């Protein structure tokens, strides 16, 4: 995860190639509700003005994150999944009864797969990337950028050319050993 960027721009063709890969990921019932808000230029500054007030920036631990030349916000529409699963070929599942009918909300699964594709494709393009949460700012971003009601943000993904940086405090945590997380045949 890259938390510091240079000011070097990212070619829009590369961004489009990354997003084209991300839109081809899994989609429960081929609902295809995923949409991307791409911010560059002055729109990146608008994003930060919306989510990180100027008076809080001096204490922000990752100031060079604000230098990322591109931000991508994947959005999903939970209601589209409900509508899709009301259709004749899916109605028997009962998932068309409403969002609460979904024990696993696949809009988050599909959106997460798209986010991971963006992160991996960015690395393959020799770019840095970081997925971070919108949390309490989702509605503010929706309003500022005219995102229709009913869509939910997966998070924000910064893209750009990495600058030297220090690792996050979490980076030192060890992953569990492989043989403790992989179970073959039974637990």
C-alpha cells in the first residue's frame, strides 16, 4: 500500500486500462452495478477539501497521500442486486425480497473484487495504490460529486507514482503462518 506519491501525473490511458480490468470481475447474477468515480486534477483537491479539512491536515500522518494524482471511488448499487434477483431466472432464491434477504451482501463482494483488481493492476503498471475508507464522508463525497442516491462507496483508491515513505504502524504485524490458514479436506 502506497501512502506517499510524487506529483507525476498518471496517463489516463493507463487508468482506463486498469478500470477496464476491474469492471470485468465477478458480478452476482451478472448484475453489473459497479461504477467508478475517477478524480484527477482539481477534482482531487475537491475530494480532500470534502474529506479532510485544512485545519486537520497538519496532524494527518500521511501528508503525501494528498499528492496522489488520481483517486478512484468504486460505487455499487445494492438495490440493483435486489431488482436483478426479482427477475424470473433468480426469483426462486428469495434474494429479490430486499437487501436483508442477503446473508452475504454480494454487492460488497463484487465491489471488493473490483478494488483488489485495481490494486493488482496498478502494481502491474508500476504504480502505487492504496485502498482507504470513506467512513463518515461517504454522503459528503456523494453530494460534492453528484453521485446518485442508492449507490454505496467501496472506499477510495489512490493511484500514482510512489514516493519514498515510511511504512504504516500496521506493516510490522506478521501474517499468520500459511499452514494455520489453509485447511485441506477438513479443519
